[in-house]
């Protein structure tokens, strides 16, 4: 654009404008030094409006320095010019010019060809304030508009978020497999109900349901069949669901029922019984433990723990039933926890002892052998009963290292006795199902036999029917391997489990031990025990098995056992379990 064209354009603008340009040519001077800017830049032209308004203030030909002294020295004009050229953005300054005796506002722009264009307006300070307010208002108005536009958008987004939240909440509080509320939801609801307990003194109850025989279903029919049973249970539970009767899937095959308005224990027991009846009709068995809030506890963790203890009691008593929590269960549980913590240390320190209980041939009264029985003396508690700690050792798998120690101790004792006392009887060792399932069990047993050089016919392993619970085929395979080594195999506690005589024929056992509960009642007049024991003994003797009656405490029991041709006896009558030295005395004297 030529200068004349420029002037023509600027003249049309009502705002007063001056154009400042380098005297040395425009295009070269885009980044002048400060002194160059002040000395070699001058007013190139001004528009008509400027001439009319500020004709006295600046004149064409004034250097920048002259302009500055006329306008204001307070303003850093050089910096403004540099900012303009560098950023390409318009710069603005307001200042008081003594020369013009007025407040002036300048806007500075730079052009590509290096022109610096300054527009000057005088301003009324008060008006300026007003304008500022106006501008602020305009800005606010613009913002409000922006906001209201985005509010619509926001509303939509919020709706989306709410929908997503609902979905997330559903996922977070529901079990995906059954669609029932889950344990997180249980916790929330519990917190809600516990408030009413506190405010209104209302009680509510909890039933923890655990399906019976779920493991059997999973193993026999597969996991998808197992899942179907769980879903079916959930569907039945949903039928009962209402505001005061809430149901949740806790985990696996465990469900929780939470019931409000419990006046007496009967209310919840009746509901539980009804549930059990309906489930049973549909082919589902469960065991349930009941705990009442606040009687039994006030936190969801405590109540669940107690309902769980009660549920285990229901299982222990024969399953498919309900059981209330009682404080004795908590004591038993605490005891269990205490034993558990001690057991770890006791196993590591090998502070156990083996006692040996003699077994005698009924007909000859000769020593048949000994059963090794574990003993644990704890400094604080005293003697701890194996019936208490063996199940815990099984649960925690501590029975594996413990069992290794028992086997080695019993075998080394057997070896010693054979050498020192010419003992040629049987050493019988109890082996837990967990221990038997240890992959190296047979290998370790072989090694012990080799290490101590004992004849395998003098060793007997006692197992219970528990070994067949998980995998009967695998268990029989292991038992056969034991038999192949020439080691005897006795079935312990016969008559307490699912024992059946036909089942016995499938097992490679050599000895049957009749449980002490049978023997205890064997002398009862009109009782069935004597007859049953008689039948069992005659039958297993025909099968070629050795028999031992356990827990023989009285002479009359022994007399009957003799009568029915029981081969051996073991019991307090003839000898209690005793430490090794006592057994040695016995062997020495016999
Ligand atoms: P079990 O294998 O049936 O052992 C026989 C239990 O009957 C022993 O109890 C023994 O002391 C007791 N007993 C013996 N004669 C009589 C009697 O005349 N009357 C009465 N009332 N009881 C008698 P103990 O030693 O307390 O052992 C209990 C259970 O703990 C054992 O039952 C066995 O299941 C387990 N156990 C004991 N030692 C071991 C072990 O070394 N390994 C494993 N895995 N389990 C063991
Ligand atoms: Ca035994
Ligand atoms: Ca037994």
C-alpha cells in the first residue's frame, strides 16, 4: 500500500491516528534498538481526525523521542513497540499527558512493513470507569451466555454421568452371576439398619447360608452345574426378597439373609426354616448360621463371623439345618485362634512327643503292638488334646511337617525296640488325609523304611474314611502303593463315618478298628451295638482282616469282645497311651 493510499484509508477513520516509521526505510527496521527507535523513527503522517483533535500535540516529522516527551515519559514506548512487533498483538496504555492536559489512551499496532500506528483517544476518567464497568458487564454477559450454553451441555453430560453412575453402582453392588446384591451392598444396608437399631431399639437378624455338598456337585458334575445350583438358589431367595427381608450373595456358595423386625429368635428361625423347606423341595440343601443384631454384635464383621461359626456348627451337626450363634462358639473360636498361633511355633520347635498305646491279642493276651499317639505339652496351657489341634493342623497344612516328624519318630522307635527288646509287633501310625495326599508321601515313606532298615510288615498306617472324600480313585491308588511295600493298612474309627461293609471290600486294608463309641455301648442290655459288632467282626474276619476294638475300658466289654471273636483290643483297661520309656518297661517285663 502506498503512503497516499494509507492516508486515504486512515482519513476515513474517526479515531485520531498517527503513523510512526523509521526514517531509514520501513522494512529494514522491524527490530530497532532503543536509541534507533527514539532517534530515527518519526511521525510519518497523521489522519485528519488526529490533526483536528491533537494537532497541537504532535506534528509530522516529530521524532519518537519528541513524541514521547509530548505524550508521556512514564510509558515505555520502546517496549510497547517491541511487544507489538514480536507478538503481533495490539498494545494499550492509558496515561496522563501534561501537555494535552488530559488522560489519553493509546493503542499501538505494528504492520508487516514496519509501520507503527498509534491511535490516541482522550478519555474522561469517570466515563472510563463507567466504560470499564460496561466492558466488565459485557464480559460477564458473554460469560453468562457461554455458561448457559454449556449448562445445557452440562445437563446432558450430567444425565450421562448419572446413567453411568447408576450402571457402575449396579455393578458395584450386585453380583454379576446371580444378579443378587453383593457383600458391598450388604455392608451399606447393614450400616443403614444399624442406625434404626440405635434410634428405635429394633433388632434384626442375619442368616449366613452355605450350600451343602457344593464340592461334591462341582467335582461330580462340573463347575457349570455348580453355577446353575448357585443361580437357582439365588432365584429362590429373590422370591422372598422385600424391604424387611434382604438377600445377598456373599461369596461362592454362601448367601446372606438380613431380616428386620425380629421380636424373638423364633421370628427369624421360622423364616429360616421356611426357606430351608422351599430349598429342600427344589433339591437344594444348605446349612445356616443365625446371629442377631445387637444381641450378638454391632458390626457387620462381627455378626458375619458369628453367623459363620453358627453355620459351621450346623454343618458339624449333620448339615441341612439352622443353628443360632452362642457365646460358647466364640470361646471355641478364640481357643482355636490361640492354638493356631501356638501350633506354628510348636511345629517349628518340634516340641511334640509321641506316646504309644499297647494293643493286645484277646485270645492269647499277648502284645500285638502299639499305636503311636501325638502329645503336645504347652508351657502356658498344659496338655493340648490332639482332637483339638489335629484338625487345626490339617486346616493349616501344618499336619504335613508334623506328620513327617511323627512317621520318622515312630519308625525310629520301632527300629530301636526291635533291636533292643526283640520287639516283633506292630507299630501303628495315624496318617491324616492331607498328609497322605502330599505328592512325595510314598517316596518319603520308602526312604524312611530304607533309612531305618525296618521290616515293612511291622509297620501299619492308620487311615480314616476322610481320605476318600475328595478323590476315591487317587486315594485307593496311594493305599495300594503302601500295601505294595508290605506295610499294613488299618481303617480307623469304623462305625462313625459313612462306613459300609460293601465299601470295605473295595479298599486294600488289612485291619479294621471298631470305634470306641460302639464299644462303649456294647454291654447295653437290649442295645444293637453288640449285635452289629458281632456281625461286623464275623464278616471282616471272613474277609481275612484283622480286627481291633478301640476304647476297651471294662472287663465286661472285653468279655463280650472275646465272645464275638474280636481279635485284638486297645483301651485304658489294658494300657493307656504312654511315653516310650514306660513301653520299654512293659516289653522288658513281658
Ligand atoms: P484315634 O486315632 O482314634 O486314637 C485313639 C484315641 O482314643 C486316642 O485319643 C486314645 O488316647 C483314646 N483312647 C484309647 N483308649 C481309650 C479308652 O479306653 N477310652 C477312651 N475314652 N479313649 C481311649 P487321643 O490320643 O486323644 O487322640 C485323639 C485323636 O487324635 C486320634 O484318634 C487321632 O484321630 C488323632 N491323633 C492322635 N495322634 C495322632 C497322630 O499322630 N497323627 C494323626 N494324624 N492324628 C492323631
Ligand atoms: Ca488311630
Ligand atoms: Ca480310632
